[in-house]
């Protein structure tokens, strides 16, 4: 009925090392439960990566809920288990992908 079934938020930030490198961030990824496991989330991430690359990003970071890390690994993201936040159901780990 013309409503979105999956979405995310995009940001470009400068690298914290002063290099001027642009880093893409994909945040707030969500897919309506009835549409999960149909490849839609993967399509959203793929399009988000294309937009971030067009905006000059060389790598992308996603702060993933621990339960979703395998989804992002299948898309080429590498988790950094030394960079975690939150707890319980909302424990998150930073994942990274070079574009």
C-alpha cells in the first residue's frame, strides 16, 4: 500500500585521524518483520553503499546489534569485537567494510 518495508539512515563523517578521509555510516537499518529473509535488507544496504560511495566515502561503518552481525558479514562487513556498546538485547558491535 505504498509504504516502505525497509529503510536506513546515511551519514558522511570525517575520519577522526585528521586525514580528511570520508567515512560513510549506515544507521537505523530496519525491515518490517513480514519482509525479512527476502533479500530486501540486502538491497537497501547495497543501495546505501552506492550512495555513500558517490558522496566520497571509502569505507562504511555500521553499528550492528549483536544478533544481526552475521547478516552484515554476509554483505562483506567485518565486526570489530573490541568496539562494542550497549547491553542485553541491544548489545552492538561496530562493523566495517571497505568500498
